[in-house]
C-alpha cells in the first residue's frame, strides 16, 4: 500500500495494525510518503496494489489513469468524503474505491459546537485580550443558546450527535434532510421542516450534509438566496464540506453585518492550506485572507475529526476495507460507486 500525505499520527495508528503477518492479520505492507497524491506524485504508486489517501489528495481522472498504469487496483480513503475522487474514471480503470463511512460522529459534532461557541462568545478575542492584559469586556458580547432554535441540515450520524448536543443546551431542534429519519421524530429529538422554514426560523444552523454536485445537490447550498432567508443574528457552523457554502456570498453577507457568529472547520478554497504550516509566509489565498478579517468568524483547519478515538477508528476501518478487498469479502457501505 502506498500511503500518501503521511503525518506522524498516521504512522502511529497504522503501523501498529500492520506490524504482524499471518493468519488473522491484515497481511499488508505500507510505504509512507509525505507528499500528497496528485499528477506529479502518482508515479510513486508504481508496483503497489493500493493507495491510501485523505481529503486533500487529488484523485482526478488523470491521476486515476496514472494509478491504473502503475498497477493500482484499490483506492483507500481514510475519510468519509470521496468528492476528491473521479469515481467514473476509477470504474473505467477497474479500480475499487473504499471509504470510511463512519468513525467518530461525536468528534465532529463536538468540534462543531466548540467552534460555534468560540465564535458566539468571542473566546478567540477574549484569550488574546487577556494575554495583552486587557480585561475589558468590549467586543465580547455573546448570545444564550438556551431557548433558541437549532437547525440541523443533514441528519445522519453526525447531524444526530449535533442535534443531541443542541437539545442538551435547551434548544428546540429542527431538521432538514433529503431522507428524513422518523425515529428521530418519534423520540422527540427534532422536528423535520422544509429547507426554507429551517433557514428562516433557526438561530443556529449547523451543516452536516454530504457534498453533492449537480441539480438539487448541496454544492453552494448556502448562497445569496438562502442567506437572505436567515435571521441577521443567525449563527452558522460548517464541519462537513467547504463547497456547501458559497464563500463569496458569505463574505458579502458578513460585510453587510449579517451573522452574529460564523464557525468554519472547512471552506471552499482551503485545499492548499490544510495540514500545512504557513506561519512564516503571507497568506496568498484570497478567500482565506478575507474570511480572517471578520471578528465574529472563527476558522479551524479541517480538524473536526482529529481525536484519538476517531484516528484509531479510521485506521481500523481502512485496514478492514483493505482486507475485505484482498480476501474478496463483501465491501458494503464502504464502497464508492459512480
């Protein structure tokens, strides 16, 4: 297995799983590469059966075709999303694509609430002020979440966890999903409403949708029109996929005084920044630089998944996927198809 975009924590969790060989083990060998997968690095996969990639790797058609030339039969995604893989190209090349459908929904939902509250209560500003011996409260006014309305857009496993957190704060929870889950209604967790009603009523909107392109998809689900439906004091948090929000529409709204708080762990245009240290260089990404102008907005760098429990689960499921492919077992919901 050629493992791209390797970090120290990847080696920690994956190497432990493949150190043994023989019956009952994963019977795999991993070659770790620090570089991300892309057109310039795909050739590193020559002679490997599989590649293992993450959200910021490039598995576009030219890359997939190069992997095919190298003899790769399997793309293992150590994440749930697969929008960075050209599934049609993989199908044509006879390459199977497997993902981690779920690891720790708690990790993502807890991070969503953490950064939402950071933005709401201006904790990032408060920390900096106190470090500068400024103990004044100006610029730090927040809102109670208790008795407010939470709108959960996407009620899968992560959305359900976020709904329970919001319920614990004493919020009324509304849900919107292409496939409503009646069990959540029956237990009294949330009430499903139309997208328009949720946008109009919610004081807090949390995005947990997959990124789906095309008509009736979720690409730029949050845009000029949908933002216009929201309350001026709304709080918005995104820990799903960046392109669900149109960044230009978001910036226009922020300039006009919309939003009490915005918290983004993902945003469109983040790819060249994610998991890199640019502390000694100027930020040239226009979207990143403009988002950082707004005092009510908090950015984190695609870290919602980043807990010990989630990393362990990702490693185990990824290697189970590899074993299932290798042994001809049922692939189940892990398989991504065009």
